[in-house]
C-alpha cells in the first residue's frame, strides 16, 4: 500500500503534485553518526529528522561531502547499523534509503 500526500514545502511544484512512498515517515529527533561504507572511519554526526521502514531524512552540515553509500549508526556503542544510499540532497539535509542485504 502506498502513502501519498501533498508536499507543501516545495512551492515551485504544481499544487496537485503528490508524493508516493511505500511506507509513511514519522518525525524523530535523534542523533546519529555517518561512517564510511566499510564502517571504520566516522564522516560526521547528523540528526535524524524523520524515519520510515525504508529510509530517513538526515540533517547534516555539509550534504555535498556525504558519499553516495555509507553506514548509519543509530545507537551509542554502534549496536544498530544501517547501510544507506543517498536518494536526494538539499542545502541542509539528505534523504537516504536503507539497503537491504
């Protein structure tokens, strides 16, 4: 089942524009860390703004410096990790999709 809603944050789009996602996103405000794809070197800290079963929106200081693929650490002690790929970038955030093994 798809979740659809109007995206009011994008004023340049037609008012009838509808975004479709497989799962709904829910707002969160969690600190996380972005690691290199091999999981060794830390690239930066970030804030998870919202999350769904399939991905998340991350607030980062320099979105252009984040690699296309990386590991997201969701907990202190690195117990919860998610492999991610970048789907979109803005001036302050990136949208990522969780990679299923």
